[in-house]
């Protein structure tokens, strides 16, 4: 059915993706464990783990407390060390990380 002339449509808004929500949560929390991040961003624990590992390799995150196996609450604690802006860095399949805030590609913490 066609719209009448002058009829308006509602603007379509994209829901934030899981890693966008995770990046926003990282910027708010600054120091976090994987369960804290997964609960705050409402994403899966495995997805949060893979994203944090990729951001550690690119130099965005640092491990400030190593994992303590067998202890209650003994999760690794990460700290955000490079907050480049509101857009989430994208992990690429070749191991690089694209940062849309700086329009740069990082490979293991090295700019290309």
C-alpha cells in the first residue's frame, strides 16, 4: 500500500550491537571483570571474553589482576587504558583492530 503524499514515516533506529554495549560499559566501569562486563552490557560471557582478549592485544585494555583459580570472585580484572571515543573498536578476522574514532587499524598495539 502506497503512502499518501506528505505522509511521514517513523525514523528507524538500530539497536546497539552487543560489542557496542560492551564498549560503552567499559567506558563507564573503567575496571571490570568479565562477569561484571557481561551483566552490565547484557551480552554473553564468551562474547565478552573474546572482545576483551582482542582489545588487550590491540592495547585498549590491560590486566590489572590476574585470574585466581579456586577462589571466590577470582576473575581477571581488566582496566581500560585507551578510551578513544564513543564508537566501539571493531575486531577484524585477520587479527587487526579497526578504531572508527581515529580511523586507524591497530595490529598488536602498533598503528598501521
